[in-house]
């Protein structure tokens, strides 16, 4: 019998993804076996293959889903003031990152474990997100409200800075999310010479 008695496909599939995401984030992709994922879910290892062809496909699916969620949640108003758009991006990115800490961690730390084809697919999605911020910066240069030497490099630096909050933030810590977003907005504003 492949499934634990009483398990259901509509529950087991999402549970596999959730447990795999958590295990990969805590222990690293290379250190986690399909048997560990199965044990965390409460199914036999062979049952996982009804939901994913292999561990690589599971990782790629987790990273791709995260990027689709991120891109789906972000929206921009190209007619708005570039500084207001940048502030909105900063606050959005911090909030989304803190709400999806394990997924964000995987997106940055486990790219190296993707096959070339999977890497290309995820990199293309990441490129779309980066391009959204880069466009805001280019619009800020055009509007003369930002002084940036290299918009692409500034884009990558800002995203790295903003994403770094997931490495140290803890609920109930010294600073709440609102205050952290305010401080990061000040840092981002300084980084673009505004």
C-alpha cells in the first residue's frame, strides 16, 4: 500500500511540497532524501513518485511556483512617480519575502542544484521580476529623481539587500515589519541617490 490509510491526493500533493520546501530550506537540497520527505509526509517513499518524477523535478517545481506567486502578487503603475513606485516595490518585496521565507531561501540558495534546463526556466522568471525593478530605476533616472550609475547592478544589489531580511528577521524581535520596511526604504532611497 503506497499511502497511509485515510490520506487523500488533494491533501498529500500539497503536503509533499510543503514538507519538501521546509526540509530543503532547513537541511539543504543535497542532504534531503526522498525517504525523508516521505517520512515527513507520512507516506511510503514510493508514493512520492505519484506526485513528482524525482527530487530534481520537485525542487524545480517549488522554485517555479514561488516565482509565479511572486510575479502574480507584484503589480506596478508605470504612470506613478518613480520614487513612489520604488517605495512600493521595497515594501512589497520585504513583506512577500517575510511571508514566504523558506521559498525565498530556496530561490537563492538552491539554484546551484538545478539542472541547466531547470535553471534556465527559473532564471527567466527571476529576470522578469528583476526587470520590473530595473524599469522603475530607469524611469527614476529619466525623471531625474534618482542618480544611478548602473541600473542593472543597482537592481541586483537592491534585491539582494531586501531579500537579506529573511536571514535575520524573527517575529517578536526588536523591530516590527512596519519599522523594518521603513528603514529599508530609507536605505533603498539612499542607494538610488534620492
